[in-house]
C-alpha cells in the first residue's frame, strides 16, 4: 500500500533558500555594523565602503523576496492532473 503524500503541507526548496539568505545576510550585516561602530574595518583596502553592510542588506532583501514569493506551494500534481483531465496511473 503506497503512502499518500500531502503536497499542501510541503514547502518549496526556494522557501528554505530564502531563510538561509535572510539569516546569513543578517549575520553579515551585523558584522558590518560592528566594524562600522568599532572602526576595525577602516584599515582594509576599500574598507570605507563598508561592503559587509551593503551585501548583508542585499542578501536580506533577496531572501525576503524568496520567502514572500514562495510561501505557499503550487498546486499538487494530483490537482493539476484533475484540472487538465489526465489521470496518474
């Protein structure tokens, strides 16, 4: 007897990619803010640009977009097949 898969409860992989991007972006952003406050990154080449802050923010924004657009999974294969009139056999 085959076990039924509940596709309604499954999250797409891009949702989890978004979670990883948000968490890593937050860590990089906080590191950049710490460097800005403590002035430890000023002695590096192009340290005045504070790239940690820029890339951290970009990662948080892209990760949030991934989470936002992939909150709900697409229709399950059974629903798509029923809609198109085909049956999985």
